[in-house]
């Protein structure tokens, strides 16, 4: 397997999935800030927007975790 093929498969590898999950954690920080700001301003629409964003983040992370479990031992970067 060439280096280019390994790089293309990084997103579907365990390290790639862990990196994606970590990136989602940074998104959670932004959502928490948005919720606090919306509550402080008593802005219902901004609060709903932040909560919908949180739901999307949770769903995306759950999909990544499921893919990580499915990946098992056949990691593309291991050989």
C-alpha cells in the first residue's frame, strides 16, 4: 500500500476517527458559549439554534463512535 493510499484512508482509521471526535469536543465548547450567551440575553431563537447545533454534534459524535467500534482490528494504517 502506497503512502498516498494510506493518507486517503486516514479518515477511516482509528487515529482519524479519534481526531474527528476530538475536533467535535472543540465544537462543544462553542455550543456551550452560545447557550450561555442566549440565556443571558433571554433570546429564545438563539437558544433553540444552539440546542439544535448541540443535537447535531451529539449525533455526529455518536456516528463516529459507532464507526470506531465497527472498525475493530482491521485498521487501514496498521498494514
